[in-house]
């Protein structure tokens, strides 16, 4: 699934080999950066969610 937030492109992709979801985004050098999606079963209850704003912005806690 591809989507865009604040003019930043993202893609959500499932890797069958390790059974994980990854958030893919282009890096400043043109290569792709894969960010593993954490599910609450791995770490327990999540009180806050961090939302990245890309390379130039600061993440916020929602």
C-alpha cells in the first residue's frame, strides 16, 4: 500500500520471510529505508504513538 503524508511518500510492505510489516520510505540518498512496524504483542501496551515526519522534521508523540 502506497500513501503520502505531508508530501513524503511511504509504502507499507509485508515480508513473508520474517513475517513482519515494514514501512518503506526513500532516504535522502535515493535508497529505500525499511522501518519495522512494531505490533503491541511484541512490547505490550503502548501508551503513546510516535509519528515520523521524514528526514527534515521532528517526530511527534500523539
